[in-house]
């Protein structure tokens, strides 16, 4: 079956729209929580490249919050957050990894896996929200959500070198 794009007229009230709004609130909370969690990762990281990647991710997170606020505005809703249990769990897991790992490349490797889990959660959420917006005919929301969908290639490149260091025990 080929991937087909569905064109739809804007829908004012539907279960899908309610789910869209609910998940917007969820990812809005998640992004705000990340603005507090990422600096802890930066403080625990030892690799200069990893620290820079995390600082860049923090800046991107702040941009994503701004775009989410624009998405809310585009559907005439106030930007409100609803606790995201998934992100809360990912952040808790990251904290546990940082507490249990030895300082150095092992901790950096742990931070990378935690960061990539977060990134993949975001990609899944934003991709689905973009699809919902497209089906609902919310063209401005589609554009804003599309702008947020970025790959985590930079972190993956850094991960390769750090993971090799961690495996052989060099710091």
C-alpha cells in the first residue's frame, strides 16, 4: 500500500481534535520539564561535544516550546500543560542513570541513551501530532509541527565515540 496524503477540511469539533489538543498539552509539559532536566545532564557530562550537543538541545527545546505556543494560538486555545507521565519517567530514568554510573565516558554513554530516548519520544509525538493536524486541516499547526521534526543525528555521532571509550574503560 502506497503512502497517500489525505486532504481534509478543517474540523471544529471531533474526538481527533480533542486528542490533538490533549497531546499538545502533554508535549508542552514535557518540553517545559526538559528545560529543567537538560542542564543536569550538561552538569554531569564530561565530553565537551556532548555538553555542546546538550546545550544545543536545550536551545532547541526552548524553540519547540515557542512553536507549541504558536500551535495553541493557531487553534484558538490557551497554551496549557498537562503532566506527561512518559516524559516524567524518561527524566527519572536519566537521573537514575547519572546517579548510578561512574563519572566519565560511562556516565556520558548513559546520558546519551537517556537523551536519545527523549528525542525518539519527541519524534514520535510530533510526527503523530503533525499527522493529526494535517487530517484536521490545521495548516498552520502542520507547518509549526513539521519545523520541530528533526533527527538526532548529531547525538548519534557523538555517541559512537563515547560508547567505544566506555566499552574499553578509557576516560
